[in-house]
């Protein structure tokens, strides 16, 4: 929760802080005393056991290039620096970016990027995005945009470990048939494997957030199992389906795609679902098959 699509002064700045060893002005003497800014969604992780567990969850190795989203006061950074070949720190907060630059000015393996992560061009900052690992304790109000910025692109990072709101983690990991199952679960799990690493209580942060947290590990499928066209079709389908989740699939397909009852029946037989089913009952793999069928509809259908 250390970096946010900002508002005000920090949010208006979009330039990288500078190269390593660049001149730093007004850097805090003690980064640990930095006061969290509510406007940037900052809640700093202070529990050392949680810090170690999260850093270890990305399996840092000496040949790795690793990007940390919102390093804040460096709780995870201090447990990652020296364990990877190249560490990229993306920090929006002016004072923290300056302090981190000063702190690691003598370490050529660490680069501080003073920018909003949502504006960072991964292809420009990473040597090889397909081998890049990403870690972060991210602001909860933009969790989904960050996740989809990492997953709705090609190539995708090799592995992603994120601390997110527990309720959002539950939605990503939800099983079909549950109230929590929806477009987020389908969208993420269609392109990646996801697992819960650990739950983190509110007391592990300063200031304490209003919600509990969960660390998840996302491992994008490499090579991708879906074509770019099918991924786009899947996103269109899930938006239509879960935007009307109380309706039956036959009604959704009729309204969103203008399909006739006969066409819907034919697709349902090929894919293997009941047209009377509601969206939350389908497996993510069934949504993928349905998206593929809709993408390849012919006039004869």
C-alpha cells in the first residue's frame, strides 16, 4: 500500500527520479521516520516476520531482475537488495524516492524509478520482461488496475508476488458457485496460476489499515495458453456476463451478442454448459471455451 496513482503534487510528476548517484535534495535523514501519506494509500509493513516471508515468496535468485512496486520505507527492499542481480524500485512519493536513491547510491544493482507504476513502460525499464519478477505491497484502491496492467500485456512477467486486500484475494481465488466468483477470478486465472502465500493481520502495518491483507503469488502461463484475440474476447465476455450475473447465460448471450436461441443452443452443446446457467456457475476454462466459440462464430451458426 506504499504507491498509488497519485493526486496533488506527487501525482502530477511523471519523470523518473534520475540515474543512480544523481543529486538528491531534501532527502529525509531517517527514512524510517517518514510519515505515511493517506493520499498515496501508504501503510508501511513493520512486522519483520511478514517482511521475510513476503521477500522469500518471490524466490529471489542471483541472476534475477526484480521490480518492486511502491517500496516505501524499504521494508521489503532491505531483504531483497544483494539477493538479485538487478533491483528496480518504482516509487511515486517524492521524499521516499529521494531517500531510497540516497540510500542505494553506492549500489549499482539498485535503480530507483520515481514514477507512478501505472505509467511505467516495463519494456523500457526491464532488460527482459518475460524473465522479470515483480513484488509489491500495493495500494488497495488500485489493486485490480495494477494486476491487469501486469497481465493484460505481452510478454508478461515471470512471477508476481503482491500484498493485497484479503477480500480481493478471496475474489481472485474464489470457486465457481460462490458469491465472490466473478470477472476478476476468470480474468486472472485464465492467464495465470494463483496461490495464497499467507494472510497478514492489520497489526503488521503502521498505520494500521482498516482491512486485513493477503499475499498472493501469480505465475503467468509461459508460453501463454490463449491467443491475444481470445484474451480480448474473454474480457468482453466476462464484462457482459458478470455485469448481469443474476441473468441466465442465454439471456446474456442474446442481449450482448444478438444471438438467436438456436445459435445459443448450438454453442452450449459444443462448449458443454446449460443455457439456463448463471455466470457464476461456470469454470474459468468454460468461459475460455465460450469466448473462443463466440470469436469463431460463422454466418452458418
